[in-house]
C-alpha cells in the first residue's frame, strides 16, 4: 500500500488560497500568469493538526446543459467544512463563468483552450492546485448528496485508500442503479455487475475493494494522482479504468462507498460532437489499457486468446444488433497490436510503478465467461445467463478432460505436423503446378464468373464454373487476399477432412479416443499428400469434404436406430445437397460420391442388416445430387457435352498403378515403402473385436475402402485406354473407409477393456497401435521438406517473360505433355490414335492466354468443333506431313509452345512421347528458346495476335468459304498482322481468334462491322475505313440476370438453413443443468466400475482406458 500522507492539515475555516486572475474569454493559458504570478489554488500550510483535510473539487465542463447548476448546487450543499471548487472549462462555446458564479460565487474557473478531453482537462489540477491532500474529480452532470464528500474522505482515511468512489444512480430516477464499482474480465473489459434498470434495494451497500470506480465522481489522493501523472488522455474513454489500474499496480487501494451517493445525468451523448463511435472508442481504450497494465507474461496468452474470442463473438453476432460492438472489439485488439508505439511509453511508465503481480489482482477480476454474461444481460435474458454459465463451465470441464487424453495430445501433434509440413506455403504460397495456379484479384474473378464468354481453349459461350464464385467469396472474406485464400484452401484441406472424420465417428457413437484414432488414420493417409505434391486441387477438396458428405448421408438415411427419433431430416438432406454442390463445384466427379457410397453399402447391406437404410441412402443421394445440380445452375447445362469431352469434367488420366502401389496409396511420391501397411493393421482389428452395430460399421468401412481401391486399380488393369479420374479421388474414399474401421477398432477395444481383464484384446490393441505408428512414420517423414514433395515452384516463373509481350498483341500458349503434369484441365490427344500419342497414352494439351494462365483457365469449357483443330494440327506434325506448324497455329493466336516433362522444377518426371520433340524440332517456323531443365519452349515466328488487322490478301483467304480450315491456314501468311489494341487501325479485315459466335459484334467509327467466319471457325470483321475497333458479346445481359438469380437462390437457401437450425425440444427433454448433473453422475459410476487392471500389470486403469 502507498503510505498515508502525514502532512500538517489546515484549519477548517478560512482557507488561504492564492488569487486566481479573471481570464477574458479566449485568453491563452500563458496570458493568465498575471497579477498573482500563476493560476493556482494554494492551500495554506498553517492549519490546526486535527482539522479536516482540505478537498478541492475539480469539475470539468464543456458546453454544459441545465444540469450544471444542479451539480454546483450539490457541492454547495455539502456538509464538509473545507471544500473548494475549481471548474475547468474545456473549450465551451459559451463562457460558463456567469452561470457558475450565480450558484457558487467562491468557485474558481480555469479556461483551457481547444476541444480537450475530460482527462486532459482534469489534469489541470496538477498545475492549478497545490497543498490539498485530496482531489474530488467530477463530471459536470453528477449531483452529490450532502454528506457524500464527508463520507468519501472518512472512508479514505479509515481504509487507507488511494481512490474512492460513490454509488451512482440515475438523475431522473434515483431508484435505478448505474454504478457501484467496476471489475474487469481476463481481457481488460470493464463490468459493473449492474443489470440494465436494476433497482437500488441496498443490495450493493457495503464498502468494498473494487478494481475501478467511475470518473464521474472519484476522490483521489493528490500525492497518488501526481505520482501517476494524472489521467492518461490517450486512454479515452477508459481513463478511469486506466487510472485505477495503474493505482492498483502501484499498491493503492480502490474502494466504493455506497453510502455516498451521486445522481448522474449521463449527458455525454447530448453534447455536440459527442456520442459518436462510442463502441469503437471504448473497445480501443479498454484494449489499450490492457496492453499498458498487464505484465508482459500475461500479454503472451491474453492477446491471442482475446483476439480469438473477439473473432468468435463477431461471427456469432454477425446478424444481430450487437455486430458493431463485436467488430469493434476485434478491431481494437488488432489496432493496438499493429501500432505499439501508441502505448509503449505509457506502458513503461505504468510498469515502472508496479509493486504487485497480476496474480494478486485476480480476486478483483471476473472469469472468462463474464463477457458472454454481459452480452446476455444487455438483451434482458436473465434465464439465459445461467444457461450459458452452466454450458461454459461444462464446456471447460469437458475440454480440460479431453485435452488430458492421449488421443487429444496426438491430435494436437498431428495439427502441428501439418503446419510444419506446410511451412514453405506460408510465405510464397503453394507452387503454381497442376490446379494450384495463381488466383487473380477478387474483381477479376468476379468479372470472369459474370462473363457470358469463356476464354478457355479457343473460347466458348458456356456458363462459367461456380468455383470462380467460390474463389471470389473466399477472397472477399479475407479482404481481397486471394493468395492467402489459395494457401488456406491447400493447407486447411487435411485438418478439415480430419475434423469431418472425427465428427462422423462421434455421431456413430464411437468414443472420444476411438473417433480421434479413426480421424488420425484418415489424416495420415498418403492420398492428400500426393494430391498436394501433384497440384490436384479437386481431389484435395474432396478429401476435405468427403467425411461431411458421408456423415450427412448417414444421418438423412437413418442408418442407426437412434436417428429414427431425430427430426430435421429435410434440413439434413438440404445440407447434403449444399455440401455436394460445393464439392462438385471444385471437383465435378464429386457429384457421384454420395450415390456411389450408398450403392456400395447397398451391396453389402444383407451382411450388415441395413437394407432399408441403404435403400433410403440411395434415394437420398439421388435427391441430393439433383438438388446440387439445381444449386449449380446454369453450369450443369454443359453436362450435355459429357459424352464428347470427358476431360472437361475431370476424366483425363490413364493411371498405370499396379495392385501393390494402389494398396499402398502410392499414386505419387508419398506412400512408398511399408509404412502404409500400418493403416490396414489399425483397421483390421475392427473385424476381430467388433460386434453388433459396430461390426456393421466396420464392414461398411472396409467395403468402402475396397470400392475406392477397385475404382483406381480395375480401370488401370482392364480398361487402360479409358480416361478416368485421378487416382487420389478413389483413394480418398478408400482412406475414409479405413478411417471408419480404425475408429471402430479403437473404440471397441477401449469399451471391451472396461468389462474384461487383461487378455488378447489388449495385445491386439498394441499391434494395431504399432501399425498406426508405422503409418505415422511415413507421414512424419513427408513433413521434412516443408512442401509435401511438391515442386519448389511452377513454370509460371519460367514463362514470366511472355506476359511482357502482351502489349504487342494478345496471344496463346500451347502446352503439350503428359496429362498428369500439365497445368489446369488438359484435353487428351487419345481421340486421335495416329500422330503424336498412342491411344493408351496420357498425352494432352492445354491452351492459356497471355502467359502461363491463372485460375480463370480452370474447369475449362467442353471442347467444340473448333477445338478439334489443335489435335489435327499436331497429328499432321507427328505424321511428318508439315514443317510449317507455326503457320497452322497462327490463326489461333498461338505464339509459344511449351513442352514440360515435369510439373515444375524438381517435380516428378513424366516425359512426353519422343514424337513430340522430334515433330516440333523439325518445324521451320518454330524456334526453340533457352529455358529451365524440364521445360522446352518454342516461339512461333508465324503467329498473329488474337485480335489483329490482317493484310488484304490474308483477309480474302481468311474469309473465303472453306471446308478445311487447316488448308486455308496453310496458304495464308499472317506474320505481318497488326495488333488491334485500342488504337486506330487501317481499313481491312480484323481477325478475332475466338470460336465463331453470332453474338460477337464489332464497331468502328460508331458503325457495326460486317461479321463473317474467319478460316471457317473464328470471327472476322470487315473494317471499311480506318478507325478504332471495339468488340462486345451480345448475350451479356442474359448472363447478368443469371448471376443475380444464382445469388438470390443461394441467399434463400442460406436463410432457410439458418432460420431452420433451431428445433423444438423432443418429448421428455430435460433442462441443461439436469443433463449436466446426469453426465457427472455417469462419469462417477464409470470410474467406480473400472476393472482393476493395475493389479494384473502394475499399471492403473487410466493407462489402459486411454
């Protein structure tokens, strides 16, 4: 505690005060140093030793209302014998001196120029008052009861307090409590403990220590106020909390004296310039005070926890009236964290006075649930406070119990390993290989989704894929950081899939440890790591969402008896449709996943006693798939081209995996060796120990695993000439099936050990654990390089120079190579068995615009007749029937040909057929450029820009009717074409190298140009006179209406799911407190019934249970 001052007290009457020179309105502070020498209240030191100590009341006012006279009258009526009044005018528009003199003729007035805060104005007492041991700091709208000052001073002496405050009541109704001292929560938020409208029934009338009192009225020891440097003006509007907290750190006591009462008008919002942004300022001030006053060790855990809680609160109240408050809390912590210079100086001064630890103040602080209780109190929901409190305590109790579980520790270790294995992605992001290509900005993505024309391949009027809208939404949520959204999608896929597997296992009644064990088996499977290594975004998203799809399918089909009592089946089907739509948007084959799972389980239904449920699952899957297609409209309309172009829907690969590679999930660099066999050991235990419904689920898991493996192996062995999805898609289902079985294994063994003594089950569990550990070894080994064996970077860096050439005219790049390493969605060449690729080959091609391409080129439109020109041209080159390949490619705007043999530098080797290199090297108009190893780049010297004005002879040849576009291209030299890039061009033919569509139109000099076919497949426009040419696609209005309709449809679905989330309680439902008591009783009974395995092995039961 601060020592009590032993100064000589002045006599109670006739205090000798220094003169205060009257100040004309608008005088500066320096001009006031006239007559007496300075503006000060000087208490005479020659007083009787037992006289009451002089108190100087410091009232801060600015543009006061009618309440000022009542405040002054309250001070005039005080029964304290030695009270002086100093009024600090903080820049009022009208001089209040006359009003003050009318009520308190002896009061002193000090004018402060400028619109200063209460804290800065109150600090004038440090300069204006000397000799008085106490300062009574007041707002100008708080009227004190006559004995208030005397009671405050008496208690300050009696309790040796540094700061004391009265009880505050409403001025309009003194029966309503406003403040009787404040506490803080763990994050520095102030709480009065008073409910809105709470009546004063003397329930708080007891002198007690509090953490802080309001600055509305507070009695402060002058030496303490001076030592602390007064209020901190930067802490606005939490200056009182800041002052009291710093006083506590210095060892002073802070008390509330409820017998002393003040009637508070709460007139701050009525003043001009006040009342705006209160939530934001208050949140910022509280967070700043926390940074200033908490110790460094406390801030280490308080700051991240406070940000997390603020983020959760912001999400929880997003659609409520408190969203402003929630986002203010989050913004306050982030702003203080981002600008430490604003509070570091104040922190150094506060910590220099520290004499006690933070721990010593915990008894004056509230628990972690205080903020939630305050939220509910403000909504006048008293009965919900107790419910939330019980739920919070129960949650914390269960959380502590779960975190001590070995399975929980394993889950945390797994998450840490995922982050460690992805560490290279945090800085530069995933390499631009496969489908991990760069995402453009949010505006560009939105524009691409809303465009009526797709610029993939040679162009198409097909609807844009919905994944572009999802990318736009993800980037928007992250404030436009699309690069961060891309990294989050890749890094977060594995943890999200593990969480889904855990949730599914828990919903089937598997124990906590069993569910985590099954989820770990799913997470350490090599399938997602191989998807990352090869840049396959679609299968990676399927890995993340597959557990949720199966979980919703099982719930909707009511596989278990317990689900027969569960309402909300329609809503479950709706959720299944939404998740199916999301998965399909990223990976089109995912549309068949729910139906495939249902059919597989229907096949095995006679052995699992679930025929009816399996039939319901098939029906539910069909309904959900159809509903998903409706949600994705109009994009599903392109399915009519499925028979012509499987590759546009993810079927473009010819995997060559033998049975062992498939069983080990070795579709890429992960899964090699014997480590993957450990997964089977963990899952096989379920078939040995499970019985009843658990055996049924183990059987379903193994059946799903077998189906997933067969979906990969059978086509590779028996139908090698048929294009199929990438192996990771089928292996994801196999991984989920094994995870289900492994979860049943662990859960069953743990349950059995509670009833049996030591035996073969424990040995089986040890063997299964060793198998799981073996699989984990492979997972841990793959984390070493920090990028899951993905290449260091993609070929976008090697082709970066091509983007600089876009100013010379737009162009395309033709990629040739194995489909497994080409970026985007390759078009296979196996439709043409002659030429460059045998029919069973995975050789394919991709077209990108103006560089290496970005996410707009993903999920390309199905090929049209014009797209057959590229394979035909390549077949001519492969057959040796042309050495002018560049001229044949020129009408398509192809300026470069890229032939990769790896997905990126350091990637897995997948060299294209030798015929490709031989054919390209034999061309006279293709020049090979220097490039990185693994990528061959050819420049086409005969190219023409995508939008170009061609010569008169070339225009005549291009627009002449023809049945063979290649023959017409071979006879036409386009190397002298002039790019049309917004500047006027000479009259002639303008060639637009996009697939012909009658909705394309061009204007020149405000006149429509004649539209014709170019080379039989593209667009040509006749420009009769020189001028500027502009292009437009006429169907954009219809596309805009479709985009609006899609947005409205998804909004309606979201609202229906949101407002339908609450269900009426089922018959016989008990309240939460009773349910909690029952859970505690069940835990106690389980502890008492545990078998004494320690008597057998010398180990306690908890070891074997965990």
